[in-house]
C-alpha cells in the first residue's frame, strides 16, 4: 500500500513538472541492444530512451 501511495505522489509531481527525469541519451529502435548493454554496464548517468517511430513518420 505504501508503494502505491509513493507512486501516486511521484506521478503527481511529474504531472506538475516538479520532477523531470535526466535523459542521458536517446537512441533509435535499431540501437536497442546498445541501449540495454549500456544500461546493464551502468554506463548511463540518467535514463536511456529508445525511440520507436512508425514507418509513416520517417
């Protein structure tokens, strides 16, 4: 129950703009393996974002 309350509070802060995740880098889907490797080796200071773009958007 406490975990759920903590997650709700965090979500409220995120929506309000009080919390912003630090994004280390953004990679395309074709680099997902590289992203996972960097994550598993703790090379990322913040978040690694893997972008998935529909073919119609490329």
